[in-house]
């Protein structure tokens, strides 16, 4: 068994493997949606 050369029944090009992984990642829902903290309300200070 060679570790540098892939052997097996399915012979895919690296580009095809990458495309397959990307499509699977797109189908899978995101684990954690991006959350942004609420912006602080502006504090008005008298000028001068």
C-alpha cells in the first residue's frame, strides 16, 4: 500500500474531491450562526 498514491475502486481527481466536499458543506446547515453584539446607544455629552 502506497501512502502517496490513492488506490481504490473510486478514482477521483483532486478537483472533483474538492467540489464534492464543498457541495456537502453547502448542504449542511451552519453549526453556529454569526452573532454580533447589539451596538451601544450613543451617549450625548454637552459640548464645551
